């Protein structure tokens, strides 16, 4: 098995990046794009990569949210309360 947080790549494919690695790459792309000194073709390629990474990160977050909801609902079965939404603390 590969490093923690990363899956083994299939033959001929790029390695599958963790959520954190995708976010780091997305931040890197934003910094490069903000500089404004890239040729048009490179800027377009970076923009496309950024859109793809953003979409993948959003999907990963939605999957995590579904898992949390499932865990909360399975832990509360039979108590009559059902699933309740609890906001994440950001501090």
C-alpha cells in the first residue's frame, strides 16, 4: 500500500491524490494564475485543472457529509429524534 492518504495508482494513470493534496495543488494554481504572467494556453490549462480539482474536492466533501449523516442517523435509531444537523465548529 502507498503513503497514508493516497491510493496506489493504476498502471499508466496518475496517482490518486488525497483531498489535502488536491487543495494544495488548487492553491498553487490560484497563486500562479493571480500572477498574471502566464501565456494564454498555459493559463487555460491551469484554469481547466483548477476547475477539475475544485469539482473533485466538492464531491469528496459531499461524500464525507453523507457518511457523517449516515453515522449520525445509525447512532440515533430508536431514540425518536432521527437525524439532526449539527454545525461543524471552525475554531
